[in-house]
C-alpha cells in the first residue's frame, strides 16, 4: 500500500497520523518525509527526509521501482504546495497511489485549507474513494458530527472524499509529550509497568523525590500509550476499509 499524507495547512497532525497511526501498523514500510521544518520527530535511520522539489528522486519508487514494501510519504505544510505542483507534472501519477490521507482539526483555518487540499486532489483526477480524511485533535465530549460540523456539511455537498465518523483521533496528553522526542507509542508499550512500580518504590525508599517525579511521568506516558494505541487501532481499521 502506498499512502501520501498531506494538507496545505500546518498543525493538523500529519506527523501524528504518519508516525503514530500508519507507521506502526504498516510493518516494514518505507518512510519518507517532505519537510523543511519540524522534522525532529523522526530519527535518521527510520525516515528519508526530502524537500518538495526533490519529488523527482522519489517518483521511480512511487511508480513501482521500490522494494515492494508499503510506503508512507509524509508531506509537511512547508513543502505541500511545491510537492503537489511537482506531482501534477506527472500526469495520472495518482493512479499509482492507493490513498491520500488528509488529517484535519476543527479549527476554521485548518478546515478551509483542508477543503483546498481536497479540491486540488480532485482537480488532479484523484477519485473520491482514494481521498481519506482523518479528524484529529477532536473533543472527546462531542460527537464527530458536532466537532466537525462544517466538514460533514462540506462532505454532504461535495462527496469528493471519504469521511467516516469513526476515523477520529481525540485529544490526548500523550501526543504533546512525544513531540520532538523520536519516541514511538510501540516503544512506550514495551516498557514494563512492574518495572516502573519497582523503580518508584526504590526511589521512595531512597527519598529521591526528583526521581519519583520523573518515573511517575514516564509511567503516566506508558499508561496513556495503551489507551491511545487502542484508539489508533480502531481508526486504522475504518480508515482503509
């Protein structure tokens, strides 16, 4: 499966979707990011970083010359316009891409840019079934239809993309914790809760309050990771069905 993640808008969670939703569930996928800024979430050994104007170097891979593994391309907002412009020069290249995934938040500015992104892909000839929207940074106390009412209205009027109310990632304290750390959710889940308990007891016995605080914060991230992972499993299941 070949997936391009993009949105003309920044701060919609493209890295959340690419790194934390897609990468762990597409085992062995080749991973590329087109980004000029904010690329610190990835380590050099897990992702190839390019600029939008370097799309030509990736096109042979996109057109079938790769290893045969799944492929994820994370297009940052700083490179989205150039990336799409370059991509458009390869007429019908979208036929070689399985899905274009567009993360979006409830913010009006991001919604406006999301519509432009969808309309640009539609103009390139990308069929509606290949354009999949993921609602991100959603308020868990609201339904998807309430939180993204303008997006659902746009979908009813245009039908140029796939919108599933279950393809929604709600706000969680874990995601801000992971920004710039290069730590993945699967890595957090590998950490033993029993080990944390033992270390916290040892820190208490040593009256090391600073270490207790650090360990408690790390344990909190580990517990949050379990909840987030379950939600992302569900989102992944509905996103590509």
